[in-house]
């Protein structure tokens, strides 16, 4: 197979393509202009090039992907269209075929829209999507930080409330001790030594109560000291108050629980009733307290809401506090949807020591956003990329097949003779005609076919051979486009 000679215009176009590829990362606009200018030149010259077509598509996509604003690309598209029009009109005046060159320019504009504007839009879409995903991750990180801050604050508040409950209980007991010691101090039935000891006990109990009140106050909110009073609301009181407000509450089990465990039980019941009233209005609520020698279990379960409420997940601060209290007491905590409603269940040991667990981190919001973004990218990029790759493969495969099966070697061409029967000539001719055959008039009454003298997948400079038949006879054979020397 003869090898066509490379001409200076081929070298120039090849160099233009190489430069466009090299500068595509740092100067995407320059790369796009070079590749598109080369493609426009070939279109106006009536020459096809798969290399420049692919380069124009890729550089257009990278232009949209890497440039933040649309204005440079719009200017580049407009400049290419205007320059192409000027060049086409100049060629039309020189060759005396202005209409043909204007049509070529229209084809160039169509190719510019198809091979440059559309890929640029795709690249710009991917850039905007990446920006949105980045902003979403940043927002997710911010929300996660805020949620952790809120959770930590609620844990601290719950510890302060536990200290408050301890103060209420111990403060009351210390007050009773001081009161009894004061009675013994003035009891005339005791000798002076015992009355003096009772007085010292009264003073010590008072000082201990005041010290406890001050320390607990430091753990609470600034400016607030815990009142010196016991907590009087029992589980039964909480249930009766809820019933008085219109709720349907069923109470079952051991309701008389004292001490720190009793305080925790009352907090669980109080929070459970509050949540049911807020998020499940009209639903029945079952409160159950079970107690044995070592563990007290309390559950508050409400059914589905009778009437609809506004969708609001709330801050869950109360549940965070209950969980912290249960963990500090060495117990367990569980809360979540159940049978269309919501359930809170807590188990509290009677003699467990303080158990401090690390902050439980639920599934990261950022990880959720990342997985969503990954799935979105697979759908948005993978599917179109697979379709585009398939289409390009089919198109290139068909192009390569047509080129390789439309070659009429010169030795076979020389075997054809004028007047030869069509059937005999077709035994020599290839099975396909060339794509993008030259546009030229045929001999009167004849039908012509065009073939390549050699494969031209990457070679623009190949001779085109024409054979014409009339009345089943070969009437003309000629070389309609000679290769450049």
C-alpha cells in the first residue's frame, strides 16, 4: 500500500492538535480555540477528521468543567463563528462559489453547536454539580458539628439536673437531720455534753446543706441556685396531671420508687408524656414501671397520633438527656418508632456505679451526603459516559469499516476499461462506496460511484476514484481528486 506524502498543512494541523492537548489543563480556553479552529478549517475545506472532532469535543467539555463563568466560552464560540464566516466568504469570492462556501459555513456552525456547545454545557453541568456537592458536604459538616455541640450541651445539662435531683434529696435529708439535732439541742432531758454534741451536729448539717447547695448551683445555669426542697412529683402525680389535660394514660406496675432511681424514673415518665402530647396528640399512652431487687425498668409507649401534626422531628434534647442519665447510672436506654407510635424504655440498676461512655456517634451526615453524591455521580456521569462511549465506538467502528471496505487499489482500477459490462466490473469493485463523496456533476444519464485509492482513516490526502455506469456499461473512469504532491 503506498504511503501518502505528508504536506505542510497536515504538519501544521497535527502541531495544532498537539499544542491543544498539551495546554488543555492549564489553558482550557486556548486549547478549545485551537482544536475548534482546526476542525473549522477542515470543515470549510470539505475535509473530515475524526482526530479534530474528538479533540473539539474533549476540549469543549474541559472548558465548561474548568472555567467558572460562561462568558469566556460565549466569546470564544462567537469569535469562531464570525471568523469562520469571514474565511468562508473569502474562499467563496476567490473560488467563485460563494453559495457553496456559505453552506459549508452553516455546516461548520452546526458542527460547532453539536461538537462544542453541547459538550461545554455538559462540562459546565458537571462543574456546578461538583460545586453543589462540595457545598453540601460543607453544610453537612456544619450541621454535624452543631448537632454534636447541642448533644454535648444537653448531656451537661442532664448532669446538672442529676446533681439538682441529688441536691433535692440530700438537701431534704440534711434539713431533717439539722431539725432533729436542733430538737435534741434544747431537750432538757439530755445532759449538757449531749446537747452540745447535738448543737454541733445541727451546725455541721446546716453547713453541709449550704455547701451542697452552692456546689450544685455551680453545676447549674449561671445565677440560679438549686432550691432547698425535695422533688414531690411522683409518677402517679405526673400521670394524673396528664389525664387532667385530656390525655389517655394507662399506668401499670410499681409506681412508688424512691431515691436516685426514683428521680430518674420520674424524668423518664415526664419526658415520655411530654413527647406523646407534642408529637402524638390523641394517642393512648401506656406507662409501666417494673421493679425487682436489682433493677427498675420503666417504659412509656404511645400509639400513632389520632390527628395529624406538622412534620417536626424536634431537637431530641430530652431524649439525649435521658440517655445520658441512664448511662451515668449504669443502665440502658432505647427510644424509637414502634407500631406506628413511639417507645421509650429505660433499665436502671439499683447499685451500679457511675458508667461514663464515650459520645455515641450516629451515622455521619457527611457520609450520608457522600454516598448520595457517589450514587448521583454514577448515574449522572457513568450512564451518559457509557452511552456516549458506546455511540462513539459504534460510529468509529462503522467509519473504519466503511473506509477499509471502500478502497479500490490502483492496480484494480487500471483493470477496468470503458465499455466493460457492469457485472464484470463489479467483480473488481469494493462492496461499499466511500463516505462523504465529492459533489460534482455526473456524465449525462450515468450513475457514478466513488472509491478511495487507499485506506484514509488518518490520512486526508488520498486520491478519490470515480467510475460511472450507463445502460449496464462502464462509460467513465477518472481520478476526481488527486493527492497533493
